[in-house]
C-alpha cells in the first residue's frame, strides 16, 4: 500500500490539513480548530484512511501556536517533518493558481512538497522523556477540558431553572459571563444592581465590552421566566 502525505498549515485559531496519496490525489482537505479535541479527531480520521503506518506529516511552524499539534503528532508516533513558511512562500510561485496565499491551498502545497521532497526536509524529533511529558500534559489538558465542559453543563442547568432567558443569552465559552455571574446570580440581583452599576463593576475587573455584557444580563433578567 502506498504512502499518505499529510500537510498542516498551522494557524492561531485553526489549522488546515490536506492528505494526499502517492499519486497526489486529495483524500482529505479541511479546516481544524486548534484545540486538542479537534486535532485528535482529525488525526483519528487520518488514521482511518488506511491501516498502514507508512505515513508522513509536514508542518510549516514549530512551537508557539503549533505546540499542541506537534505534541499530538509526536505522542502518536507520527513521522513529522518541518517545511518552513519561507519555503512554502517560495514553492507557491511554482504552482499555477496558488500565487495568492490561502491557508487551505497552503496545506495542499505543504502535503505535495512533502510528497516530492520529504528526504530533504528536517525531521521533527523528541526524546523519550519529552514524549512521555507530552503525553502526560496532553492527558491532563484533556481532563481539564472535560471537567470544564461538565461545569458549564451544570451551570446551564441551574440557569435554566433560575432564568431561562439568561441561559439562552450567555456565551459560556467566554470568561465575561462567569465574572458577571459571580456578582449577580439571579434575575432579582441583576435588577437590584442595575445596568450602569453592573457595567461599572465589570469594567473595574477588566471585562471586555462591559456595557454590552451588563445590557444582556439586564435584558435577560427582565424577560419572562
């Protein structure tokens, strides 16, 4: 069975991944949120494309925003190579229609350049101790994410009982609603404090767009429960 060539264009909020077969046919090409859960999901998807371990992966960045992706790849024992961004920019000119940068297009370019010249690329390696540490950190982070999800679900269940309008209004993926809830945890408390004082209290604690957060709390508190 032939080799699969995987290219990741690394981004801050999301990555793009492209998987090619030996003939350059696209097997997978999609966006991946830069979270451990999403990265693990796409790596599972890549593994399901074939049972072979004859697979190589290239990334265009190392460290910083690529740390989680790099850790997940190395922890799985993938053969990882580094294709620097400057090289990606240089090779882009050789592809018709790829002159303008696009993360989606670049992931395909990275996979194709890996397919054509992987022997000249620098492998990304790690010591056994480093790999063991990565596995521990990845597992710990996964536990934290799962625990945070459970806490948010419990909080939503309580808010549905106290104030359905508030539960529907809040984006609990952000920190600002939690800060506000630490001050006003019921519709009555919101109404007593008022929008101006709540906004001022939130602003003093560095909450982004404090006025909008306060307004959403007051609107939800006034809505029928």
